[in-house]
C-alpha cells in the first residue's frame, strides 16, 4: 500500500515556538489517530538523534566551543531537553531514540570518559539506544562501565560478545508493549577496523541480523510495527531497506548525512526506498553533533505498513530555548578543563577547513600533515611525506585565535605519530587503494579518504576501473620508484591497519601525540596563512606525470616559536596503542 503524504512538513521547524504552532494544528486535526482509529490505524511519533560525539554543550558551526553566543551557537543537550519538554506532551505516543556515537569529539569525553555522557542521557529520558563504532574506542571494559550506568535499553542485533557486561546489556531488539512496536538496532560491521572492540566481540552481517530478527519477532509475537535504529551510514541504510522484508522505518547514523529541506542537505527527510515486499521504507537521519533533533510522526496500518507521515529535522540554534538547569550543570562540568582549553596557542589568518576532507584535499589536512613532517624531518631527513586519514579530522579551526580546545576538538583521539618503512611497490598499491577505495592487498573497503603533506603529489582518475585509478605519484626526489624504499610518517592507528589504508604492521616507533605535534607547529607558524596546493588531483588519465619540483623544507618546529618541541624517545612496540578514529 502506498503512503498518503497527507501531512507534509511546510519546511524546517526552527525553535520551540514554531514547532508548537505547527503541532497544534496537527494534534487538533488528528487527535483521533492517537492510539487506534476506526480503521485500526495507529499514530506514533519518533524523536531521534545520532553522532552527538560528546557535544553536551552548544558549539559553533565548526564544532568547537561557542563562548560567544552572539556569533551563533548550535545544539547542546540543554536545547534538546527543552525542545522535548515543550513538544513531547502533545504526542501521547512517542519514542526518543539514540542512534549511537556519543563518545569522542570534545573534552567532555577526553576528561570524563563516559561518566557525564551517561548522566546526561539518563536525564534526557531516552527510550533506547544502539551503539556506534566510537562507543568501542576505549575497549569493551570501558564501554561496559558506561552501559551499566544507563537506564534504558541498549539495542544491537549484530553484536555478539562474550564480555559479561556487553553480553548482559546489549539486546537485538526491544518491544515497547504499550505501543505494540518493536525496535531493532544494528552497528556498522566495520567497527573492528575503525575502533577497538575486544577480540571476542564480533559484528555480524547487518542485513542478515536485521532480517533474522524481524523473522523472529513475527514468529514469536503479534507485533506488526517494526522500526530500526542503524549506525551504519546513509548509503548502507538504503541498501538495507532494499534487502529486507517486514521493515518500514529506519532511523540512521554514522555517516553524518544532512537530510531535509535546507541548504546543504543531500537527500529528502524521509528518503523513501522500497523493500523486498514492494513496500516503502522511510529513512531518516539527523546530521551530526546534535545540531538537529530528528522528528517524524507516522501512521501505521494494522499490517504494520506506514500510511502517512509528517516531520522534519528540528534545527537547534540561538533561537531555541535551553533547559536552564541542565545547561547550568553542563557549564559546571566544564570548569576543570575550561582554563586549559581556552589557552591561546596561535593565530590563523585563514579558516582551516575540515568539511571537505573526506571528499578532496582540505586545508586542515594539509596543515596537520605538514606539522607531522616538520616534526620528524629534522631528526630523519630521509622522511618522504606524511599521511593521515580524513576520518580523524573532526572539526574546522576558524580564523582568529587558535586555542588548545580547538586543537583537541579537531584531533580528539590521542593518536600517536609513527614512522614506517615501505617499499615503492607497496606504497603505490597503498595509494591505489586509497583512491580506488579498495585495499589492493586484501580486497577490503578503505573506509576513509587520505590527506598528505608537502613532499608528494598524487594524481588519479576516478573514472578508471578500481585498481587502475592511480596515474602518478611524484615525491621530493622524483617519481615513485618500485626499486626504492621510503619512510612515511603516519598515525599508530593507520600503521596498525586502521581504515584498511596500509598493510597492518605490528612493530613501529611510537612518537608524540597528534595534538602535541600540531600545537608546536601552530606556535612555529603563527600567524598561519596557507592555501591549498593541489597535492591530490583528479586528471583524465592521459596527462603526463606531474613534474617534480624542488620541495621546500618545512621549518624545524623544534627551533621556532615560544615553546620548543620535545620528542619522546621512540619505543619499538609489538602492541600498537588501541586508539581508533573514524566518522
């Protein structure tokens, strides 16, 4: 049965007042559809949020702290809380669901771990949550401690673990008896390569887990209304919708995809796919960091199919009221780290942009990799270049003063700089995998774009076949040679196989952390004034290799700036630090 879009949102709902005004009309016309109407149809509302990444407090559009609200602040759980208090009483049947990745991204997590996040989520009154890959960044024990503090169901059908706490707390689905509805959860099965779950915590195939769970629910209960909360990414949500039967609603996360009727949105809210039954599946997601609160109201038929919907993501900005008690509590939590975070370490004349890092060369990617090269090249002149994953670059650094808090927000994972030796042939295949998005050694998906430093120019043709997209690689001493060996600076996460970029290594020298190296480089370069250089370029595949120009040596950060760099003595380790980064 095709849906009837009888209640289509007039536009993006901004602020509590506009939402209440719109919903007053909705409730007055449709109060009869709360519970069950004469035709047996049932109406229920879903609030959902995903990928908050420890943004308990409001933030600027770049994702960093917002000390001056007059410049525009977004999100913050105090706004989410007040929006729910203002609107949810008008929705007698409703659920508030969390689609994962509460961990990593601000000092609230770096300083407190999961403690304050758990306290906040409980106060907000979530009805259920699935786990994101970042919940596993600290390992199973830390995640277990976090889960034990939560007061609502944790749902993921494709996680199988022998960890006693995870095994006891994570369930494949939850039935909300009062609403006659089941919610299934799933977590991206790429988690082992992009985070740090224990060796006996497994992630099974998402489609099989969802379909098997739907079949189980239908064979053991009378439930017909089934929804899913999926931390797998927007494109994977569309694939999931098309591959299963019996599912009508997906609330997603992981890919930070903006959906809705506003500038920058990449799809409709909801995006409508078709499942194996030929029925429509409604896919929604709420961007990232809590800037939007997802909201959709749906009408189910007795058979569990969606007949109508109404909704839009709610933008939480300066016009949105805050829960003052919760905001005061969050501000109090900031006090132990606020002075450290506010310390100015430099100045930038340009915006060090992060927003395009997963699509192409970006300014913050250039700056971070140049910092790594400048850090290591004076000690080892044979270093060729530096390479990082775009997924580890988390927020833009705005022009003006640069604070320690901005550095930690942009690079929050504590990854260490490492030095690896690699043959020319392996390096070519590694870079081919990066531009083809498929590891050329093991066939696994490469799960992040790359950013590179001075010292290398890469050209590729995205229209060529996978495995043949790399056109040229020019290094400081000429075109890449298969007969030479090269020294590359990267991160411990990547050297250990993270994001499937490099072949996994078990031994490498652990140097200083990324945030320390970047801070020293900012001190040396202030005021920062850089521009994109075309280090990674698309070509038509017939152009001659990029000519090699003399690469300007990067300044030695150990001899410039007000705080000389100090480097830890390299320690060879056979157990890489269990630090993982990813979107």
